């Protein structure tokens, strides 16, 4: 069994195009029914804002791996200078159940999250006209930083500007110098929201705040899940995409609020499988804004951890446990 920590993951490196391929292959397993993924339970105690989530899954196809992610999310950690999320993934041989790998570190979860967003960005780019693109990211913690790097990699040959905002301020000192030249810091989320062709929420906001009309034809990656007020529903109601309806229509997500207050139903939303299999992200015209809401699927975590475990074997990285 191989144990990988965050240093090992960094040594293996991040190839965003490869990682997006991993997610796309996983989506095809979902569409083929070649997976198993029970609804994930939430463990809560004490402060109700804190939660630890169990995410078991099996992914078939060429991935052919089972396992579980155990992830803690304690939003108040950021006030203490420690990461909000901590996670570990245990991988099991799909035929024997023998544990074959442990991947420890929240960066693995952040990589998976940004890679799922990257799949939507990839399909958006295939249907977007050539020209300058503006990408807005609100919230610049680890998730926001990974989204910046992912978008920069996928858009490296395109004319793109990145608008960043975080209520706590944005430090781009560690950002690659060439990428820094393409970044503009904004004074509020409104500026990024108004101008962006791709708008990404990566916050831990306690209250919803987005209440304005989106830019025509823009793609919204609602990674935070709890940033949009119910009144925006009328602008997105025909182009809402989810990873899994049963998972996301709960836990006070924006989708659950749309469901309760605006009558949103499963039958009118599209899934990530629809986007990948149809090859069409836009179905309501090029000027209609779209919103993708990813609750986070265990199959993606297992597939991504398996990908890194495979690369660890190739590069002889990690600690062998006996």
C-alpha cells in the first residue's frame, strides 16, 4: 500500500488537462451506470456549521477502483490561520477489497474540485466564439487559487484576463509572474460578476449576496453553493446544471433554495452527463447565462486519487506501507 501526503502530490505535479480527462472519463462511467455511490452522510456535533463527510464510491471502466473520502470542513478554521478543509482518501482494490493506497491532504480535494470545474470550462470554450475572455474568481483561498491555475492552463493560448476578489484581500505574490500580468484585482464581487464570461465562487460566505443580472452568455461555476440569492433564479432557470440532484438538493444549497422557493425540479435541470455526452453546453442560445452547481461526487475523488496513485507508482513517489 502506498501513502501519499501533500508534498508527494506536489512532487507528482498537476497536469490540468490530464486531470480534466480523468473527470470526463468518470462522467462516462456515470452515464454507463458503471459506478456505485451511496448518498454521503454528514457528521455534525457542537457547532452546526462544521461537518465531516463520508464519501464512498466505486468507479468502473479503466479506472476500476473503489474507496472512500473522509473530509472535514470547519469554516471557522480560516479565522485561526488553518485550512478550512482536511481530507484523506483510502483506495481499495475493486476485485479484492484490499487497501492499496492512502492519499492524505486537502490539496487532493481542491485538485478534484477545480478539475470538475475544468470540465465545464473545456466544454464552454468549445462553444464560445474566439476573442477575449474574462474570468472572475470570488474567494482566493486554496480552492480559488487552484481554479486560477486551472483556468490559466486551459486558456493558456487564449487572450484572457482574470478578475480576483476576496473580502479578506488578495495576495498574488506567489502567482507565476507571467500570469500576474493577466490579473486585475477588483474592489468588490460586483465588478467581477458584471464583466466575467466565466464567473467562479470559491467563498465560505455565511450569507448569500449575489442578486444581480449576470452577463449574457456567461458560465457560472457555483463552487461555493451558497452565494446566490433566490431572485437570480429567473435568469438561470432554463440552464441550471448539477452533478447529482439528490446530493445537491439539500444542506441549504442554492439549488435547495431554488427548489423550495422557486419550484425548481429535477426534471428541468441538466446533469454533468448531459453536457459531456451531448457535447453541447448551450441549449438555450448563446446569450443565455448558465449555472453549474457541483455538490462534489465521491466517484470523482476516487478517480482522481487513483490517477495520482498510478503516477506515484510510475515516479516511485510515496511511502510504502506493509
